[in-house]
C-alpha cells in the first residue's frame, strides 16, 4: 500500500490510459447484444434440439414477419379497402423492401378464417422477408416508411423485431438506470458524510471500474463468445454501483476515523486498509466467486451474469488503487466542508435498537414476524414466463404481438412446434398414421386450441386419409359395381327379349333375301331371252332371210318378255324395300342395346379409381384374396357378355350382299 501511495500519480495515469485504450478498441456492446444476446435454450434440452433440427431445413436468410391491422371496432369497407391497397403497395415494392412473399386473404379468400379475427377488428398478413446484410433497424424503418400514409393502426412483429425492440428498450433502460443510480448514490453519500467532495470518490472509482469491465467483457464476447444478454450491462451497473458505493463508504468512514487518531496521512491510509481493507477484500471475493459460479448454469440469461464477476475483480483493484490516490491527494479535504473532529459519534438510534434486541430477543423476533408474515401470505407464487412484459406495452413489435395474442391467440404467431427426424423417409402410410396419432394426443392437452400437421394442414383432419372414410368410399364403389352388374343383367335380359322379338323379322328378312336372290336369277334369265330374240331379229334383217311377218312375231315376243321383265323388276324392288325396312329396325334395336351396355361398361370402369386409391393407401390389399376376387369379378362378369354382343353384331352385319 505504501508503494501505491508513493506512485499514486503513475497509478491514476495508468488507469486513465488503460480505460481510454479499452474504450477506443473495444467492440460496440450494443451491437454484440443485438447479434449474440438472444436467449437461446441450451442445446441439450428438447426445445434446443428442435431448434437445431429446424435450422437444418430452414433458409437462414428468410424470416417471417406478421403485419397486423387493427381497429377498436369492426373495420369498415373503406378501411378494408385501404388495407388492401397498403398490401398491394408492399407487393409492388417487394424488391426494394426485401420481401419474398406476401400471404393475405385478399389473394386467397380461403384464408379469411385464419387471417381475419372473428369480430373483424383485426386483419393479419404474413410476410416472408430476406434481410440480407441490412441491419434490423434499417429493415424495420423501411417497412414502416412504406405504409406511413396508411391511417389504419398497423404494426409489424417477428422474433428478430422483438429482439431489436427489446435491445433498444434495454439500452434506454440502461441510461435511465445509470442516471437514477448516480443521483441516488449522491443523495445517500451527501446524507452520510455531509460533504460535497466525498460522494465524488465512489462515483469516480465505480465509473472507472464499469468502463473497464464493460470493455473487457465485450472483448471476451467478441473473441471467445462469452455469454451475454440484454441484461448484462444492467447487471454491471446495478451491482457495481451498489457494492462499490458500499465498500467506498466503509473505507472512507474508517479513513475518517484513522485521520483523527494517526499522526500522518500515509499511516492513516495504511491502517484503513489493514483493518477495513480486509473486510472489503473478503466481502468482494465472496461476491466475485458467487457470480462466477453462476456462469456454470446452462441458461444463457444466468450465464451472462458472470460478467459481474469480472466487474467485481476490476472493482477490487480500483478500491486498492484509485481510492488510496484520492485519500493521499486530498487528505482531510476529502470530507470538506465538514469541520471539527472527523471521528463519527455513536448512533443513538442503532444503540437503542441493539440494546432492545439483546435484552428482549423473543419480543424482537415477534415484531419481525408481525412485519414479515403478512407479506408471505400475500405472495401468490404466480410465475410469469412472458419475458416480453419486461419491455413494456408501448414497443411496436410487442404491441403487435399482444393484438395477435388477444384476437387470434398467441399460438398463431409463435406456435409450439414438434420436430421429428428419422433415418428413413417419412412419407409412407405408417408415418402418416403416426403423425395423425400424435396430433390426436396433442389436441387433448389443456390450452391446446388447434393442431396443424401433415394430416391436418389447416387444423382439420383430411378425411380421405382415414380408413373409415376409405372403407365408406370402397363400400360406395362396390355398391355402384353391384348396381352396374344389375344394369348388365337387365341389359342382357332386354337384349335377349329384343333378339327373341326380332327372330320372326330376322327369319322374314332371311326368306326375303332368298326370294330376292331367286327373283334376281329369273330377271337375269329374262334379260338373256330378250337379248337372244333381239339378236335373231337383227341377224334376219341384215341377211334378209326373215320376212316382215317373222319380224313382227319376233318383236311381239320381245315385248312379251319385256313386260315380264318389268313385272319381275317391280316385285324384286318391293322385296328389297321390305328387307331393308326389317334390317333397319333390327339394326336400331341392336344399337339401343349397345348404348345400354356401353353405359354399364362406363359404370364398371368408374370403379377402377376407387380400387387404385384403396391399393395406394393400403398396400396390404394387394395380398388380400377376397379383395382381389371382388376386383377381378367385376371385370370377368362383363367380358363374356361384351364378347357375345360383339359376335351378334358381327353376324348381323355379315349377311350376304344382294
């Protein structure tokens, strides 16, 4: 201590130089808090492991932002129109704002139930953003500036926006804390020492300590990821100014006494630190060890309090170097304008209280109990895990969160997520069933309002995935198959009846065709006779061997044959007409039957998608013999009738040509 007293000016110069160098070279504490001060859950906890899994599948550059429009009462049509125009403006300036996608019920009306509150006072819009290299505050300012002309109350919120606002709020709170602390310390020291000089010593000592320790912590955070949070600086200010002032009061009070009893100033300083200095040292050592031990906790908020241990270490050095400097330089002037004897007199108040406690300990304990017990009963033990309450309700991102929480529920903005990772693909039937089973169990938990999963993306289960619904579909398909088979049976009965009714007509048509063939042959013979007679007449005329009478007789014979030929031709024409009418009617009946059977065929073909869907959902049906019998049966039942009908059509249209 005597060496410090002798080299006191070198000591104070070293303090100023070191503090200035640290302040100049140290990283910005606020930036470190913004970048590394998030309160993440330890990796060994389930939520921590889930966060790590989510990071593997999420795009690190993308983030979700909620834009909420709110009114005190139901939003009017002009207000809704203004909101729609505002969202369109964001869409228009996507590139400049870093917006990747905007999801709103104005584009997807099906989302209205999820994005518009039941009382229609709030409209929610989901925005996917890419911040890139921009600072969070820069992005926030750009988003608000884009909608500065919108009169409807609106706020943005997201996890990183809340972090930014909480950090900004903590910095403002830190400044207020520093101001209140300084004023409070000055007031206490003025009351204790009744001096305008004495209060400056603790402030200067703790001030140097705070500046140096904060700079050292920032280096540790920047280089070695020392734990930090938005509360680190507040911890440093509160604890360092608290215990620092307390230790200074103890040392200065002892120094004031020693000045009265010691002949020289150095001896008074040495004796002060020989007595009160030991108390300060061991007390500070205890505090330092306590806060250092907090650093072994797993929660980052508590770990960040370990910075206080560094601050206490620097404080101990300052108490043993800076305070002696002021003692040696100022001496008795340290307590100016106090006059007379510097030694303090015994306090009458504390003397009375002390004697009472010693003489009547039980009564003293009863008085303490009367004062304390009511407070114990007033404590309800309610614990709040909402850290957002500490930032206040006037922060924009937290105001948005509170609006969404009130109108949609807090899970809409920050839902609890269950992450499942497996070595094999999980898009099979077994894992779909597992996801639905998990969803059914979770929805039973109290306070769980809705569950979204691969089987219920909108919160409601997809009915087509359930076996009961698929069995109903299969039952419906089989029913349609039975109906189709019944239609086949009825159609075939109708076809049989039509064929039976067409039997006489078919026979008549066949007989008519035979008559047509016979008449055609006779007609062909008559034409031949006419041709022969004409040839004979022609030859007679040419060689003059026939007379006029012979020619006349020949012409009469030709006329007679021609008359017969005309009569035969008419009869043949009438036969052709009758055959044509019979065949046309028969063809029409067959076409009607064909139309009915085509409808039956289409009904049976409509069963195929139902069978395919069942096989895709339940592959085990491929090995089910009963199922395969049903599936093949509807095809086998139709094929023979189809082939028989096609054969009948072929026979009909293969009748001999006339």
